[in-house]
C-alpha cells in the first residue's frame, strides 16, 4: 500500500492570450493516481506600481519567527497514511490545512516539532471542499502554540518576496523562498469548483507542502500552498517542483473561518 497522495502535477499548455494549464491535486505524496483539473488565467494582470520603502524580514528572520507556527499532519485511512502541512491559527488549538490532506481520513495527527511528545490527535471541525480548506482542532493543554497571522492577500503584488515553510517528503520545517509570480489565477478544487484570486509563486513546493503557509516579507500568511504544476514525475508518480505553485489566498481563508463560526 502506497503511503501517500500526489502533490499536484501536470505540464503547462500555453495558447492564445490566456494560459491553460493541466495540473493534478496537490496531495502530499503519490499513490499513482492522477486527477486532471483545468487552470485558466483571466484577462488582466496585476503588477507593482511602485517600489515601497517599508522594511522587510530576511528569509532567516521569517523562519525564526514563523516556523514554530507550522505543523506536520498525518492522515490515516484503510492502512494508508497521507502527509501534509498545517498552520497554527490560535493558542487554543485551531489548525488550518487543505481539505484534500484530511479527506476521508479515519485518524488525523498533528506533530508540532517532529517529536512524539508533541504529537496530538486532531478532529476535523470544518471543511470547505470548493476552496480545498479544512479546520482542525487539537487539545492544546500543556502546549505553547505559536499562531501565525493571516494578512490581506488583496495587497499582494507580482514580484513580492515570499517564503514557504512545510514538510516536503516528510522533512519537517523546510524553508523555500521565491517571489509572487502572478495573482488572480484560477484553479480547480478537488471537487471541480473554481478557486479564484489564487497566488502563483516560484517558491519550491513539493509533496508534503500541501496546507502550509505562503508567507510575505513581514512574516504574515498570504496564502495556503495547495497545488503545483510539474512536467516530471518519479517512478512512483510523484512530481517535483518546477517553480509553478499555487496558494489559496488568505482572504478566502478568512471568509471560510467566518462562515464556519470560528474566531481566531
């Protein structure tokens, strides 16, 4: 039994004015099954109108500030275990991830630092399949949690520096860096619904990054890493990063939390 899902992978097909990409779901590890979805770029692009003089954190400073707010997720069902990443939202134990990471899971565990003593069982308390989001709850008793901050994703501009922290291939707390490659992309959720205002990035995303944060230079979360495009795959069907990744915007996350009645 293969022990994980595939992070999204398909090659890009460019034609006319709009780019049309075929990609697969951004699952943490591959089980050899590929689900094709359609991605389109709507008309118009957003670009930075001017360079701002606001100070920003270095990737090292972002990592030191935010890594402890990123968790590893293991979701088990019928003898298989799928892996992903989660974002700590508050000190009482709310964790955000992708819905496809925990979909149909019989058990979900959250590891705060890779140590067994800091691993807790989690319950899925809210799901938004059309936007591929899920909210988990753990018992925070005895733990010191480090929540990350959801910032305004509508302020994101092409060229902004970003960092991703996650658990690619089970390697906890891995940092990758890049820029915002495009904004206002459209991708397809696992249930076929369109997710709008998606952020494209060239920060390396790989199997296991699903559900982790895309972070701006202030240390705030602007998106949830969810899918990649890849023109290559291994013998197991797992695709690697090709510098085209997609993150569900933080403003979509805020709307999900409000609709589910969960305050952070």
